[in-house]
C-alpha cells in the first residue's frame, strides 16, 4: 500500500503519521485525528474549553480528542486521548464510530495537507464531577442550546452541528 494511506479498523496500514514530519505542528503536516463526543443523560455534549497555552484553537471550545500516534490503531488512540484529557475509561465497545473521513481546516500552511478524522460517540451516565480535566481550562457537558454563546474551534464548528443533526445523536436523547 502506498505511503499516505490510513488505518482502517483492525487492519494496520501505513499512516500519514509514519512520515518523519510527524513531529511538526499539525498545521504544517497531514494529521490523523480522533474526536470523541460523549452525550450525558440530558443530551448535553462533553466539550473542552482550551486555554491560552493550547497549540491549536487557544481560548476556544474543542472536541475531546487528539492526534493518532505513529503506528497506533484508531480505537487505541481514541481510548488514550479520552483517558489523557478526561480521566474517563469506558468499557470496550462503548464508543461507536460516527465519522471517518477528511476534514481539513483552512489554517494548514500549504495546499495538499489533509486531516483524516475519526469521530466516535457514546451515551454516558456521567456528570461534570466525573471528569478530570487533563488538558485545557475545563472539560464539561454543554447544553447544545447554548452553543451560540461559545467560541467554537474550527473543527468543532464543523463537526458538532452535523453530529447534533444526526440520527445517531437523536437516538441518544431522553
């Protein structure tokens, strides 16, 4: 398989992250990124308020998640990012894949660079008190009716409205 292919489930294929450029900031390279939408019993979505030190989307609200490490499988990266950022460990199989494709921000430093995303979701019986903020200013469940009050990161502004309009999200509502 040619360089630049991506992980597809249980089959490991070379990823864009096997490139020696994987240590460059994401805006200067192609990236594999995982995102996680946890939905509580009210239908609120877990989001991260990034602080002023964030390398991307500082002072904005983002999706819990991050980069897939070189040679890391997508599901393992999803569980790792969830644990690192929130302290939450979900049972195997609790997360469901909602999106698998390319969504590239305009902030890339040159044409031809892409971000490959996998966005996962789960309904959880958790509250803000169950979340350990491992990164950013806070990670809390947010009422979707209040999203217009928040400054959303570019990727969050793209993914979150689509997720909230999806059949998958509707099936999670009380």
